[in-house]
C-alpha cells in the first residue's frame, strides 16, 4: 500500500513538473525581498515572507522553510507556516531548483542566497531551518560545504533523506526529470561526500523527526543522523505516539510533528529527547 501511495505521489509531482517546464514559469530561484512573483506558483504559504518582520528576544532567529522534492512552498507549508507565525516567529519560505529537482549542490547555493536575504532583512545573525524530505538533507550541504555552520542555529529535518532512499522509483525519476532524485539514492556520490566524516558538523543543533511509515525514504531509518546528544536528537513519531498514521508526503501537516518542531525551536539545543507530545 505504501509503495502504491509513493507511485501516485511521485507521478503526480512529475506531471506537475512537466507542466511547469512546458510553460508555467516555475521559479528556479529564491525570491529576494524586492523580487516580483513570477507566477501563481510562487505564492508563499500563509504566515510566511513578511519582509518587515523583526525577530524578538523570545524568538531571536527567523525561520526558513525548505521544501521537499517536487514541492511548492504554498502546499508544503500550508499548515506549519501559519502555526509558526502564530507562535511568534518570523517565517520565510521559497521555491528553489525547479521544484527541488535540480542537483542538490546547486540548490544548496540557492538556499545560501535566500538565507543571506533573510539575514539582511531581519538583522538576525542566524536563522533556523525547517526542511521536509530533501529540504531536511540539502541544508546539511550548505552547513558543511558553503559556510552555513555559523549562520544556522537549528536545523530541523522532517522525514529528511539524510542517507538517501532505496525506493525503486528514485532511479527512473533521476534518469528523466529529477537530478536531485539521483542524488538522493542511497550510496550516491553526493551522499557519500555529505556523510563522510562527521554527519553533524558543530554549529547548528540538529533535530530529525521521522515516521516508521515513510514510503519515500526507505528504510525510514535512513533519515537518522549520528552525533553527540548535546546537539543531535533523532525522533521517530511512533515511539511517543504509536497510532500516529502520518507517512512521508504529508508529514509537515502532522500536529505531532508541529509539536516536536516547536519544542526544538523553543529551547537551547535540539529537541528534548524526553519530550512527550500530545498524541492527536
């Protein structure tokens, strides 16, 4: 059942991508504060991209939301973005890499540019990154290779592809419309380089939230990171909420995931490994 769901999700996404390539002007890069939207597909989620927002002492870092592969920000963050805004954070989101299908390394450069735009607009020294799927893994490239280690306070990955996937759909998609899918195959050159040596370079605090029912990052344990407990926390949703049904695609809309994200953002260090969310 999970594989059929993955097939439907990825084929739908691929069709959407093909429409964009054919002429819907999918934005290829991050929107700067002064940039005009290039299409309806570049509309941010509710709560995001108020470029006049200034962080307060209780919420000192602005949040940058980083999409997953084949995702647009308006859908990917439709639930979590307004929750974070209501909690008092300055929230920013962007579309990158032709619906996050470009090579991971080039998308990381777009993330770097967007982070600099957010830092410039808000005056913040650091940002917090909250990413879904590729969006939880790709920022690690920015941190490790592009100078992001001293510009990121929290890196929170929701079902991130940190060690890639053995899902058989990744290769055919990578061979046709999605170089990022090739990068996310377990054992890819990109992932070998990213995970060589330390997986969690000092600087940010790292929180991973994953689900046993992940049908895209296969096995689900490929999301997990190694590193010192003082700045790395791995969370499997069903360890605290055994009946949580959320799978990969809609994980950003899970209210339990939102609780873990807010826990990580609201404290020094990564999420509290002993935190007990309210299971809903």
